[in-house]
C-alpha cells in the first residue's frame, strides 16, 4: 500500500520511522519546504512532496495527518480532490472527526492519538471512528496502524485522556528512569550500564503486564516478599507521595 504522512514534524517523523522500520508499505511525506525535513527524507530514502496536488497525483491508499491543529482544517481543504477510497487518519489533537468528515465526506476517516514509541513500532495508539466503516477501509487503517504498536479503540470523547496518559506519560517514565539512573550511579554503576539496565527493566515490566493480563497490584505483589527489600522501597515511594505525584501529573497535563 501507499501511505503518505502529511506534516513531518516530531510525530510525523516518528510515524515515518516506524513505517520504514516495518518495511510493509511504500511511505512518503508531505511538508512545506524545510531543510530539516529535506535532510530527514534524504537520509531515510522516502519521497517528499510539498503540495496536496503532488500527493493526490500519487493516489495514496492512506494519508496520515500530523499537522499542527491550527492549520489542519486548511490543509484538509486542499485535499478536496483526494480519491474517495483513500483513508484519512488524523493525529491532529483537537480536530474532531465531524470537522474532517464535513470537508472530506466521501473518504473513510479515523482519528488517532499516538505516542513517540511508534518510531520503533512500539507505540500506544488511541483510535476512534466517526461511525462503522466498510471492511476494506477498516482493514487498510488497521494494517497501517498495527505496524506501529498497540491499538486501543475508544469513543472519540475518550481520545483526550488517551493522549494524556499514552502521550504524556512516556515523559513521566523518562523522569522516573532518569532518577533511577542517578540512584544506580550513586551505588557504583556507570551511567551507560545504568541506562541499559533501566530501559530493559521498563520494557520487561511493560511486556509482562501486557501479556500476563494481571493488574499492576498483582504484579507488584509477586515482587514484594514479606519483610523484603522491595516492600521497603515501595514504602519509601508511598511516604514520598509517589502515587499522588503521578495522579497530579495527569491532572496538570489534562489542564485540571
């Protein structure tokens, strides 16, 4: 299939990297003339277009919008002649499915909230549809997005909190990992080894949670032996208000 990413900023670049890593589809990008984007396209070997007309002429099967919200509707208007069979996936925060459907009423539409691990095909992607889609369009959308990570289908009204937890929380985890690395260095590990250890631990913990289907508290209980070292560490986190800090971080990211 042909997939074009419209807007090659941070998220657009991450999606392109993931699709190129997957090697399942033909990938291209569209962006206003920008030396950084041109260098990125040349380094990664994908075609880069600068106008909607160029993209439309390529007859893509799927286009993914990662444009800034203030310009997204204007960009969509420029695609009025897009093939009606082309599926349009919007990753533009704050742009509602109804707004896109009003401008492209013939095209299958979906909205996503991805996070940056899509760059290594390990993303968490919230997905919403305005209504039930024909099977071919549904299959095309899922074919593309499944390459990039885990899909979590929700009503459109829940995409915002998906974006906060799935999109912002990687930064929260990064802060946690950075603090752990400081502690590891304090006790003698070199920084490179500490980062390797912590990244592996986070990856393994997430994989275990996803595959075991156990709750976080059940997984915690498997590690916290009575009177052991881990429960003393958990106690220290509780004393420092770790849980509240995490909840409040989500509150603040969600403008509450």
